C-alpha cells in the first residue's frame, strides 16, 4: 500500500513540475509575442525606411508576397532592421538573426523546413562565437590547446543539439513565392523564406547546454574550469 501511495505521489509531483515549467514557457512566449505585436502596430502607422522600401520593391519584382494577416514586406524588413540595431548593456547585438528558405508543394511543410534551416543558421553562429571565445582563452593561457580542442570538438558535434535547444525564436520575416508557374500544374510549388531572431542571452544558455552535454564523458575538472573561464 505504501509503495502504491509513493508511486502516486511521485507521479503527481512530476505532473505538477511539468505544468509549472509549461506555464513558465508559455508566459515567456506570450510576453515575446505581445512585444512583437506592439512593435507591429507601431510599424503599421509609420512609413517604412528607405532601405526597407527599396529591398521590398526588389523582392516583389522577384515574385515574393505575403500571406493574409502578416505585415507588408517593407514593414517586415523594417522590423528586421530595427531588431538588428538593438544592443545590450555591453554593446553586443541583442539578437542573432537566422534565415532559411525551402520549396514544397505544401506551404506549411515548406515553412517548417525553412524555420528549421533558420534555426540551424543561428546554431552555426553560436558555434562560431563560442569557438572564437575558446581560442581567445587559449591565447590568454586560460585554457590549454588540448582542452580547447576537446571543447571545440564538443561544440562541433553539438550543432543539432544547440538547434533543438533553441527556445523562444521570434519570426521576423515570412514571405513566399510560387516557383512552379506551369498553367497545367495543379500543385504549384511554393518557396518560403523566413527570418528568425533569437535573444543573445538565450543563445549563451543553448551553447552552455550543448557544451556540457558533449563533455559528459570527460573529466569534471575540465567542466569546472570551463565554467570559471567563461563565467558560467
């Protein structure tokens, strides 16, 4: 009887933890979406920048268009430019931007694939930033060349893990164009282009998780040293 009660208690506890984590994630996502919607409303009442209008004109000539309910192309491009110009207190870019393109008969399928490619682009940028940071620490003699090689190898193997661990990715640009214009074709292929923004602070967390996961088989001493050197 005690065993059954204990199992039931553990199950309820796990469910409670899951619900709390889900609620927290939902609140973060909701906050991000509200901020994005607020920015969108502001953009709707403002004239797009000259650079965004020029780029939008070029894209329209190439056949790019928007889905119902989304911002005009020039406004989307303006939003992207504004987010790229945001910096944190240390004057580092606040967002990493990733772009992906995919073609498919089904719009939603092509969009999902484009999003995945954009995430991989962001993961690649995180890898590059981390590799540069590791190399700098070798130059400063805080890490040995052998230790750096181990960490870099872990990072290179962890690109998919970084991509999977990306959380609150913000869609900034979403456009598509018909690439199969044959009149007799019933299923016209669509090429979807998306641009995503990802918070730089969250990117550090993703890099930390991927690096630690890759170093699980190595000594705790190297993990502790890496934590100290990188300020984790």
